[in-house]
C-alpha cells in the first residue's frame, strides 16, 4: 500500500499543475496557480487516501487537508476575481519576454508542484498508518489543526472586511487578530500543517516527514510569503513601518509599546 501512495501523490501533484497551467494559458493569467494551491493539496490527499490502508488516521488527515485546501482556494479565488493579475506574475512574464510561457511553467508551476508534493508528505505517510484509532497524538494533531484553521480563516475574513471598506484605503489593519501578529493567516496555515504532521506521527514513516512542516513554516515566515508581501506594503503604506515596530511578525504576541 505504501508504494502505491507514494507513487500516486506525485502523479496527482503533476497532473494538478499541468491542468492549472493549461487553464492559466487559456485565461491569460499566470496567477491562476494561487487559486489552485490549496485545492492541489486536497487532490493529493484524496488520491493518497484512496491508495492507502483506509485507516481512521488516513481518512482523518485526508479530510482535514481537503477542508483546509478547499477553503483556501475558495478564499483566494474570491479575492482575485474581477481584479488585474497579481503584479508579481506580470513582472515575471515581462522579464521573461517571449519565453514567458515556458519559464513560468518551469520556474513557477513545476516548482510549486514539487513544493506541494514535498509539503504533503505527512499526508501521504498518514495513509500507511494501520492503527485502529487516532490515539493521544492524533487527537493532539486535530486540536492543533483546528486552532490553526480557525486562526487562518478568521484572519482572512477580517482582512477581507477591512479591504472592502473604501474608508480604509491606504491604511493598515491593526485590530482583531492583526493586533497580535502581522500575519495571522500565515501563522494559522503553519499550525494546520504541524497538526497534520502530529497525526502522521502515529507511524515512524510519518515522524520522518518533519521537514515538510518545517519547509511550509519557513516559506510562510521567511520565504515567499511574509517578506515579499511586506516589501510591497512598506512601499505603498507609510503607516506600515510603525505597525511593524509594534507588532509581532509571525507568532501572536501582545503589541510592543
């Protein structure tokens, strides 16, 4: 069973990015991958579960991953609908010139497919668990996942409401969860993956996938998530510098005075 799981997952990841890239080409928008990012994990989770042992842990991890992924994709699709393509993708396409389609596929879509596969290793490993129940570690994982899921969803909802009010144009959201961390959605996202990892830890194979949540946390806190976003915010919103000085960058903490 484990062999089938670890073969099915990369095929699912590659199929997802190939289909997404085809849609992106038809739409003329390379940022389509953003809306499919979460759903891609859901596809990998379901395909892996179908190839797995059918244990309670395996299906619990698949279901939790799918719920998280579908919510994230729905949120990003709604946020991006009716708006111009993300400037990051526009800049990359302009820089690549006539080779834009091939370079975007390799450097953006294939890379994200590989990351998707690697980060989802705990989800895949959980499908090899054959224990009859969840156990203490499994329930702890569900609690961490639930806390992260709520934190991410509430943070996204608060930011969406803030952006929808024209009176807030050019200002900085510093209330609600955003009072305690500059990126509650990213922090919640990281917690989701640490929760899934704990669930997978019910097997030695799952415990060995610790680098997967480490990579996701690094990407959110230090890689392509927070730094790129904050660079643009500092340029467009003068009040953001003061917000940075008093607010934790990732882990929720009381504001600094």
